[in-house]
């Protein structure tokens, strides 16, 4: 209790509170801009943490990243450009709802369920940190490989109406992820002599290209104006959010739980958490046919999951100094910089500091409500601006954003190449989401696959050689084979003496 | 632009074969089946299977329609086509002229060209383009310290 009071004293310092608000606003702006990620927001803050107390330094990172992940939902809803990769899973649902005039509801839900997910993750962080991190610490390449494949199987669920086209899209994404130097031998693969490709296809320019460029191109080719649709009032938005929350509270809880777990596992970031939670909620939904066409259920599941993952990632980061994602990796760096060494002894040596951090986590998530309210008002203004004024500006913003990630014009090539590919794919009924998933998880899956094969001397059965890996492997195989068997069954059935003809497209 | 599923299936199969063929040139470690080519081979197999299923599907249902190229949705909309081409031209000029001319000038010209083409009067086009260019420059170059290529303007700031 003494430590808690000391912690509270650290939090109410003017410096800490000012940092909390300043970093939140900063994270909000960065998250809103497509192409600028939460990681980028945090990275840009590091030089400023030099001049802060340890508590304020961590505050700035926690607040900026939490707000950036929430704010990333806003351009997703308004422009179909996810502000950060973590918002990509449910961007189609958000944008479809905006086209129906429900932008206010989407953003209010994003804010509310981001906060709920974040607070849930924090509570788990406070209560169960040591036990969960201990579990993840035991993991090796075997478990991470299966975890990655399990992540890929989400593609089956987010594939949409056509399973084969969804899987093809996933394969293309995986193929893109293999570009660059091979993990085991350093052999350049699919680079065709281009030195820019040795490091692989830069993900952020690709993401801007795949989500922004087709949208800009389509709008230019076929004129139309989203702004003409009447938008709900902010008051109506919060009321509807409350109603949606009452109806889909299970999705919010499920998203928070899944998000926290995925976030706590090293390698699983906020974006993976959003995908998995979206897919799992769709699988369990009573109205799966509405998904992807502007349904609030997936938005609730995804919004709560990505912010929960952010809190969850701090579990192994604080207790074992293992970063769960890039944000906590930077965070650990800042902790060392401030002379605070994360690890099992952290609660003995710096107890009050970390209780202060926990309080900051809660505050950083609560501040999303006023900022969400602000965002709805900004959104109403943004949507009133004529589309033909915004589109060219977005084009220039996308190009500059693609350049800014690596300070390299090659990023603009990636933007153009993947953007046109995505446009052609969507025109022909191929969903983009599985491709993004393939690009994100491809490297993780391959690296762990190769590591596991090398350590078992090439025995594929060895992938099941550890108990947790075996369980994960069996679950993964089950998840992959059931839809395929069901699909094959529906093809074979009309040939047999089935009483009801299967619908065959 | 819409392609028939048969054409797409053929393309996917061809891509799978090409990947598989190209991967054979990757070095392999003697006595090991797992090298840099293994994972791409698995992907190539996946592409082959997906392409084959698509082909099998169309051959059973409607073989003639499956190999057609449909008229694109923007046919009969020349204004839209010009806008699309302008977009491509703008991106390519960022790539090829970015270092020499600078992002600010290319961005400004792109914006003015688009606004005029989309029917805005010249003063509005100039004003909005200047405002957007300044705002983006302020954000990226000044606030975020991104070394945005500025071409001849580099001397000015």
C-alpha cells in the first residue's frame, strides 16, 4: 500500500501529467496519418525522453502508442486507409459503415472499445504478469512456428466468399515476404539484382500502397462523394455505441482476452492480435454474412484486441525484458537508458515506479474517451470537405509517407507496385486482407520453420516433439483441414444421393 | 479491368511454375532438403494447387466465358481515365524527378494539375495546393525531421 501511495505521488507530478496529455495528442496525430505507425510515434519520442524523469519517459511511450493504435482506426473509417497496420483487419467494415452515414458510431466504438481493451490488458498485466510471461519464456522455434501458421490460418476466415481466391492472395503475400536475403544462408531471393530488395519488401510503403492507392484510383475513375451522406450526431454515436456494446459485449471481452494473450507472446503484436480476434469473432458470429460489409461486431472485437495487445506486450517486457513487439523493444531501451533494468527483480528494486506505470496505463486509456469525442467532431468536418480536394492531397501524402519510412525513393516504387497489384486483385474478386497477413507473418513462420528443421536435423515430425508445440500443431492442422474437408464435401455431394443439393457457385 | 477466372487460373499456375523453376537455382546444402528454396517451393506448390482448382472449376462450368477479358468499369469515362493516368504520372515523377526537382515542387504541380482537371477555378487550385504542400512539408520535414528531397529549394530552408 505504501508503494501504491508513493506511485500515486509520482503520477500526479505536473511533469508526468503534462507528458501524458502531450504524448497522447502526439500519438493521436501520428496514428491518424496513414503510413505513420505507433512504432514510429514512439521512436520519434525517444530523443525527447532524454530530458524526462523515468516515470515521465515511460508515460510518453505508453500514452503515445496507445493513442496511435486507437487513432489509426479513424482514417480507416473515413478514407479506407488504416492509419496503422493494427487497424487493417476491420478497415472494410469501418469504411462501409461510414458510407452508410455511421462514421460517428464507428469512431465512438473505436474509442470506447480501444479503451476497454487497453484497460483489460492493463488489469491482466497487473495481476498475472509473472505467470503468463513465464509460460511464454518456455517457447522456442517450434512453438513460434505453429503460432505463426495458426496466425496464417486466419486468412481462411477473412478470405470472404471465395476460399480459393483468398488462399491465392495469402500465397502471394507469403511469396512477397520471401523477397530479400535468406535467413539461413544469406542468399538473395527474388531480388533480381536490386540492392533495395535485399532487406525485403518494406512493409509500410506496401501497406499504404495496398490500401490507399486502389481507393484513390477507384475514386478517380468513378466519381462519387462520401461527404454527401448525412452523418450521425456525436450524441447519437455514443448512444449507439452503448447499444452496440450491450449487444456485443462478448466480442469486446473475447477481443480483450485474445489481444492480451497474443500481445504477451513475443512476436505477436497489435496487428496480429486484431486479425486473430476479428477472425475468431467472425467464426463465432451469428451473422457471419454481414461481415466485411459494414458490421460493428468485428470492429468491436478488433478495436479491443489491438489495444489489449499493447498492454499485454508489456508483460514479458517488464518481467523478463523480452519485447513482445517493436514498441516494447523501444520501451525497454528507454528503461535501460533511465537506469531501470527490467527483469524478474524489477518489482523489488523499482516497485513504486512500475505501480506508477500501471496507473499511467489506466489513465492513458481513459483519455481516449475525450479524444474520441474530439475525433468525431473532426471527422464530421473532414467528411464535409469535397472529395476531389482530398484525393490529390492524399496521393501526395501517401507518396511522402512511403518515402519517409526508410528515407528512400524505393519505398515509392513499392507503393506503386503493390498498389496496382492490389487494385487489379480487388477488381477480380481477390481479397487483399490475406495477402497482408501473408506479408506480415511470412517471415516469422519461415524463420522458425527453418530453425526448427535445423535443430531436429530435418525431421518434420520433430515439429511436434515438444508438448506445447504438439498441442499448437494439432490445433493448427485441425483449423486448416476442417474448412477444406467441408469445401470438398460440398463439391462431392451433388454426385451422391444427397437429399438437398449443395449450393455450388 | 476484369479477367476471366480461366485466365487468372492460368496466370497463377504459370507463376507457381516460374517460382518453382527459379528456386532451383538457389544454393542447397549437401545432404539437406531444407535450404533457402524450401519455403518458396511450398508457396509455389500452394499457388499451383490454387490455380489448378480455379482452372478445374471453370472448365467444368463455363469454359468459353472463363478466358475473356471484360470491358473495364471505367470504359466510357474518358475523364476518369485521364485522372488515373495523371495519378500514375505523378507517382512516377516523384520517383524519377524527386531528387532533382524536390517533393514540394512536384507535389504542388500535381495538386494544381488535379484541381484544375477536376474543375476547380485557378485561384482555388493554387491556394489549396499551396496550403496542402506547406502543411505536408511542415509535418514531414520540420516536425518529423524526414529528409524530404527538396531539389533547388534545399538552399532556401
